[in-house]
C-alpha cells in the first residue's frame, strides 16, 4: 500500500479530485490499521522510496550503473512527499 499511497499523494498535489479524496482516504486507513502497521516505504531509510525494494548493496550497484538518477531536486521532492505522508498518517 505504501508505494501506491505515495503515488496517490503525488497526484493529489497536481489534481483537485485526488486532493479532495485524500483526507477521507487517510482516515479510512487509520481506522482499519493500527498505528504500528502503517508504514510508508522509505521511512527512516537513506534510500527513501527505494528502501522497500532493495538493500544497501543492491541500491549502490544500481546507483553506480546509472539506474538511479543523481538528481538532488528529485531527492528533495521524494523526501518532502515522504514527510507529508508521515505527517498525515501519524498525526
């Protein structure tokens, strides 16, 4: 669910219909799951969004091979997205 939620959250920043559904969606997730069960990929991981799909060694190989963009702006956007998700779910 985590990666799909991040996609939804990103879309909500660009689309009013998604943004309107966001509070209801978050409340429903909080109703269904215990706080300890709610986790978004990348929380606490230096790899951020890729934290749920590969370990440190695999991440480094992918980075060295050029499969992961060295784009600080994109990294900042991912960090802000993850922090927003944390705030929504943990508030």
